[in-house]
């Protein structure tokens, strides 16, 4: 298993994994699959030195990905990053999220990140549990801000200070 920076050739698989999450209504507010073309600009905004997009390979197949993104886009927030993790359905429940989150925690200080935030639907208990296991706390809740399939969903803002955090690291290539 390897965690490495995403390459152009990985974009289609990154989109495929993301799109698998759309119908679950648990981890994205997109209600329709996205196209590779629509994610190209997003993909290219990732900077391996500052806001990387990482892929998790198992047996030469990308099975999960994780992205760091600027939080709120203003200079005062430059030391805070939004973290997203997506895992292919047939690889969920295998601790890949734990491995990626551990990597994020150890990598964050080298990226100049002092705080990580994640936006998680309040009904996504596995993701909330994972973040809480790593010491993330609920920093905010936006009640019933998303509507999908005629139902309203709340969004939790989970956060953690990560400066000087020591976590085991996996090799990033």
C-alpha cells in the first residue's frame, strides 16, 4: 500500500471514486455525478507542496484519495485547510480512512497547516466517528442546510489543531 501525490492519469479514478459516493447521500452534497472535465480545474489547483491531492494505492490500483484545500480563500486562513477523504466502496471498512487521516495529521505541519477542518453530514456516523477518534471536535453545526431527495440534512464542521502533532507517517511519493 502506498500513499502518493496524484498524477494526471489518476484523475479519472479520483472522479470515479467520488461519483460512487454521490448516490449514498452521506459524503457529498452533489446530487448528480460529476464529469472528469468539470473536476480538471479542481485537480490542477492542488499543489503538492502546499495543498496536495493524495491517492492511496493498493496492488497498483487507486482505491482512495485525500485532498487538502484552502479554507475560505482569504489570506488570514492560510494556516487552515479543509480535508476531504473518499474511499472506493469495495475498499471501505479496511482502515484506509484511518491510514489517510493519520497521513494528513503528520503531513499538515510540513504544509504550513495548523488546523484541519472537515465538513461532514451529521448522519454520516462512520466519518464523524473516525474524525472524533483522531481528536477532531465539532466546531460548528449548520442545521438542515442541505436538501437531497426531499429530505433536509445538517452539516457538522469538524476541526482539530494539528501543529506539533506527532502521528505515524506513511511514505508519500
